[in-house]
């Protein structure tokens, strides 16, 4: 079983039997939220912006992955895939690393601050995703319409929107725009626990609110 808890904006803690991962921890002043006290075995940083790169805010003796590559730790496989924070090959906002995790027979993908359509090669490397974390707020990433198109291309079992209007991030679009594009009512929860045998054929749509 894998447990997923939201820490706010694009940051999540993913916990399996043997490993815990924190994705994209943020600086409080960059988001207008307080990063909860959290420990992890692994921290992943999609790109070097203060709303995604606060690894010092995570406790424990963790390993940090912040670049493309293939990694294996505590029985989990982690793959970082090169992408861009904008649609101009990173010329405006730099590089972005998409991370794919295989933990306890589940395959999860965190797209970070993806700013463009995925290439056929990238989609092939992201094939077979069970849980997709996808930015939807626009302005500095893909917007709701493009996000919905990528969801259709990847066909995950579960989709979780990230990087939309929260805290002081009024520059981002609200999550409701993505809800409208998906055309499906989300389940709003603070955490989800997933077993591979419980995954169905129909898309499940969750909005995760940070735990207080």
C-alpha cells in the first residue's frame, strides 16, 4: 500500500512499506503556506525555484535527487526525465525534471512545473502510470486545458492536480478550471491510501488538501 499526503502547492509525501519520498518542498514565504514538519528517505526537486527546492525544510538523513537519471533505493525505482519549465526549451524559466516512482507495485509520476506538451519519447517513458501529479494553474506551467489533454494521453488510473491557486499564489488559476476540463467531480480529501488491487479501469480524480 502507498499513502499520499499533500504538503501544499506541488509538495507531497509518498510513503511505501520501506521508503518515504517528499516531492518539491517549498519555502514558506514563496507560497504563503507553512511547510509541515516532515521526514523522508528521499527528496526530489523538479527545479531550482524557491516554491519547489526547499530540501532544508525536510528532516531526516535523506538522499536528494534533482536531475534526470535512474536511481534505485530501498527497493524503489526512481527515474528523472528531462523536460522544461516553459515551452521555449527552458530559455525563459529553465529546466524541469519529471520524476517517475515505482513503489510497492505502483507507478507514480510527478510532473513538477512542466510548461509544455510532452513529446512522444517522454510519453513512452511515462507509460503505465497509476498516479499522475499534474500542474494545472497556468501562467508559469501548463494550464487546465493542456493538463486535461496530457491526462488523456497518459491515461493514469488516478489524477491529482498540483500547482494551482493556494496561499499567496494568486498568479495561478484556481483548480476549478481543471475540474471543468476533466468533466468529473473530484474527491476532496487530505490523504489517500492505494493498493494496486483496488485500482479500477475508470479514472479516479482527487484533490488533496494539506493536513493541518
